């Protein structure tokens, strides 16, 4: 009934997803697993067709002068396809979260009360570049009994369309509604605005991409958003740290990969161990070309290192997510100062303490207000697969609903179940 | 730094609540319980002062010509005070949710991963009339380790101020920051707009009141809102129902009280039992003066009853929350029709099936998309106290985060805890 053809398209696709979500919610575990295994088989078997579609995106990206690392993120190499196929098989092998009933207790009135896990309904996924996200989102939707509406980046449109066709065929093969996974075929940007304003079609929006995209979507959305803003992750080396362990973990947290959101961006060191610890980690950073942005006290210690790239940290550095070979470094007088600094400048994503002192460890775990808090482990572990969730649809920096890596459970909600034998309220 | 004095006040109060929330998050269980027991003692001991403050509100309400039932809702009678004092003692007796660690599992990498329950931070509570909500919100905030900012109705301002002073004294007595429970002293309506736009001060807003208030707050809020919209609750009497039980439960769900959100507003009856069941429940409704708004098929059966107030149901009746002695009645051909009707017209609050047939019961529990789904029990049980939550801060009709009655757990979030021994990502 609308004059705007794009609005009509999105409304139509939303209604189809909503209808399919009801079927998905009652789908058997067997049929959902069948769809996932069929999808894995097709991803392996139709590799040539997928790569032909992908070649069109690559060609367009190169013609448009996209930087080489960005072009690489678009590529559906046989290795990428094998990985996503394996992901589908892993999700098929996981327990079905839907219908799980927990915590049932008898109440004095005679009723028994518990909670049942059920799908959220329809989620909308807005993402950029990597076409493998299409399969990750679809496979998590299938297993969690949700429908989803996918909106990938325009630069990956041919790849996404080709992958989506396999998803729909696999759903059909398993007797499930192909409409359960929808893909917005147009690259018109207005489609995003329509999708995030449609509570009748979408229960939650999950954006994956740059901070700008996510902030804009959160601001404009008329449906709930599971947000992932920045990852300004800290490593705090306590006075009671095992320093060899601290060197190993800090090095890994910063340098194992620079671009992930769970890489460390800031290092806090207790004054009592700074003179011993900093030269060791500083030498590694210097050797790996990591620039160190220091407060005055840490700079004084690191100054003596040969070949270190040092700079004075500004206030802005404490809040920065570099995603690059740069780290900010600050000495602290005690645990309180470390916790206060992290809660003030951090992004509530992932923060780690290196310490052998139990009371300090427990205070750090309790008082650092982040989605993941770690002891004597690399921040790089903050990841759905590493946590045992099988896969992740994203990492939430929100406090409500899902916090940290969001897997199958984060795509469900708990409803109350009351089992009675004719009880009434008195 | 702002020119607007009200904005400065709200900002100041928000900053104080935020600072206090950090202390509350690490408060010991003993000190939180001490504050709750001190509050209970004061509510009982200072009953005269509270009633004097309450008398000012009652007087103003009567002078303003407020209807008698609304004036009654304002009253802090000794019975009301005894009930809220007892509520504080019950919350003190409950386990502390904060710091609970669950689901810790060893991962192949060597790290152990689990989840820890922590306070949300600061919640804002916007409510109308009943001053006892001030104590309910404060006591749940204290036990859950949160700070809160309360904004009661202007008609209860003197009562709320008097109650709040007792809360602050009790916090102080227990060595906790009195700023953990803030009350907005001005009755200026602009204060609400400022509160719901202050993510730096407030982590979540919980409005309690009419649908209009809640819709407006949800629309304008810049922070997450735990919403409770309407309660259009259904009772579905299945073909396989125990009809004596169905009569007892349906009667209770509709007539035990008319005003609560968990009272039944709509009755669906399977055709196979309608001729037997409807005259029985209809006679009770007729005797209690409950108007029945019927579809054609149910009207035909009920027509034969003496003294029944019957009307033809319109489409609007299926979606209506009457909160009055009115019920809509419809016959359905099967379970699918019942489920579809509830999911389409219901408000996703609380719905019950009366049936002895296990497969129908399980399908109803799984497929009705409501915060509470019940079998052979009155919808009136949808309540935090009846569910064993101790008390409730509200009932959520949202799907994300907390669903249904929201107690201590709903005021907390789960963060990930990673316990390592120097593990790094490979």
C-alpha cells in the first residue's frame, strides 16, 4: 500500500521473515541440523560457482581502487569456504538451545516455576565486507530457531547473493522455510534505515562494522540493538605478577594480531615491578616495531632501551583503540588506581590482570566493569569460539541482555513457564 | 557548567549516583542486609512521622478532587508500612546475587571460562502514585548492589521524601553511601526528560505506570528501557481440559481482582467443550456482573443464560486490556487457532492453557510467544513474589534482557570471567 517501492520490498521481506520465524521456532533439532549439514556440503561442493560470483566483487573492488587488505577481506578462497563449512558442522554438533527448561522449583502455592529458552524471533544483521559473515549469521539463526534479515556490504553483493542461494536451498532440503534467511538484494543505503525502523518485522538489530556505522544505527534504530563499540582492552601487571608470565601474556595480547577488537591497547604496570618488567616487554615491543606512548614515569624507564619508539601519551591515548602496533603505557600506584583507570578510560570490552595475589585478582574480577575480565590470560581469548560458544554473531559492549561474545544463547530469550494442577491465587 | 539549573541538579545527582554505584557494587552482603534491616526497623519505628508526611499528600489530593480509589493508593496506612517493612526483611533474607559465578568450564586452550553476576550500575525508576514503590525500588537496589534514581509522582512527593530520608539514614547506618538511592525532589516534569537522556548517569530506566507514560519514555529515552506495556492475558480451555479445573482457574484469572495486569482479559474455548464449559463459567460471570463480549458462536451458547450481560465482540476487543469486569470470549477449532490468536492479539505478557493433553500443553508452552506461559494455573500467578523472586521491580513485556517479573537477577548482568595460568592465543 506504500508508494515507495523500496519500503514495500522491505516490508514484504520483513513479513516473510516474521512468518518463517514462527516455523523456525518449532522446527525440530533434526531438521535444523540437516539444513546446517546440507549447507556445509553445498559450500564445499559448489565452490567453483561461489568463486565465480566472488570474482565479480573482487574485480569491481580492484577497479574501484580499494586497498589490497580490503580486497583480501572480500575473497572467498577455498580455505575460507572450508572454514565456514566446518563452522556449520560445528554448530550442527552443538546442543539445541531452544526448549531448554531450567530452574524449575515448586512454590508454596503448589505451582512449579521455571524458565524456558526460546528464539528471539527475527534478527537483522548489518555488516560490511567479509562475505563469510553471511554464512555465520545464517547458521546461527538456523540453529537458534530464529529467522534473520541480512544486509551485507555493497562491495560483497555478488558473493553474498551466491552464498544466500545455498542457504535457501539447504533450508528447503531440510523441509524448513527458505524465507527464514532473507538477504536485502538492493545496495540502496535507504534499506538500512527502513530495516532498523521496523519493529513489526525485526526483534533486534546486530550491526557489525566500524564505530561510526554502529553509532549511527544505535541512534536511529526503533528496535533494540546489540552493540559492539570499541575494544580498548587493558593488561594490568600487578605488584604480585609472575613477570615471565606477564611478559608472555602482554606480548601476545598486543602483538599476536593488531586489528582484532580484543587486542590490548593499553598497559598498566604497578610501580613496584615497573623497573624490572618494563625493559623486558619494551625490548619485545621495540623488536616488533610497536610504538609505546608513555606517561612520564614509564618513559623514564623505557628511555634506556635501544631502538624503542617512544612518545608522550596524551589524555586521548588512554581512551584510544589503535588497532595498530601502538600501545599506551602508564604506571599505577596500586590496584585501585588501575581499576579506576580502566573503568574510566576503557571501553568495557575485555581487560586482564596479571597477578598471583588472590585478593587482588578477586577485586579485579568483581570491580572492573567489562564484558570480559581475565586473570593471567591474553585478552585475545575474548571470542565466541574460544569461550566454547561454537561461533559468535558479534561481541556486545552493552550491559543488558548479551554481554561479550554473543553465541546461540544470546539469540534466545528466557520465558517463564508455570506448571500447575488447578492452582488459583487466593 | 550548564545555564539550566534543573539540568545541573539532575547532572549532579546522576554523578553522585554513579559514584555511589561503584561502592555499592563492592559492598559486602552483610552491610547490604544491615541497611535493609535498619530500613525495616525505621519504617516500623517512624510510622507516625511517615503518616504525618503522607497526610499532606492525602489532603492535597482530596483538595484537588482526586477520585477516592486514587487517593487510597496514596495512603501509607500502618498495614502498608508493615508490608513494605516485611518486604525489606524478605529481601535481606534472600541470597546475594552479586558475585555469583556459574558455568565455569575448562577449554581446550587451558583457560577456564564462566560468567559472574554483577550489578547493572544505576537504574532510574519513574512511577506514579503508590509511595510504597519508593521502598520496593530502594530495597531491590540495595540488595542487587545498584544505585538508583527515583522519580515518583508529584501527588506523593511528601510521602516519598519522608520514606527516602529513612532509606538514606539506613544506608548510612550500614556504612554504605546514602547517595546510592537518589530521589528527584522537584516535581518539574522536565526532570524526567533529562533523566532518560543521561546515559552517563543511568544504565537503564524502569517506568511503572500507564501505557501512555511508558510509550512516551520508550520513544524519547536515550538509555535502555525495561518496558511493561499492557497485559492482555488469555485463558485457553482445550478440548482435553478438566472442565471443573477450567471453571475454577478461569474464574480466578478473571475475577479475583480486575485491575492487575495479570488478570485474564480474553477466554478462548475449544469448540468440542464449549457447550459444556461456557454455561458453567458464564453463570459465574453473570453472577459476578462480568460483561461477556462474544463471537457469534460463543454468544449462541451463552444466550440461553439468565442475567448474562452479553455483547458482540469487535476486532478491537481481541486486543483490549479491560482491567475491568469485562471479558472477550471466542471459540476456536483447534490448538493452532488458539496459539495464532494469542500471538496475534495478545500482549506477550501471560497466557494459560487448561488441558490434560501433554502434546498440546508442550506446544502451547513452546509456541505462545509470551513472557509467562502457564498450564492449568491462574494467570494471576505472574508476579515476582509468586515466582519466588522475593519482590519485583516491574514486569517486562520486552524480549531482550529481563522478561516477565523482574527481581534481583533482572537488575544484574552476567560478565565473562576467564581464569588462566599464562595462556596465550596461538
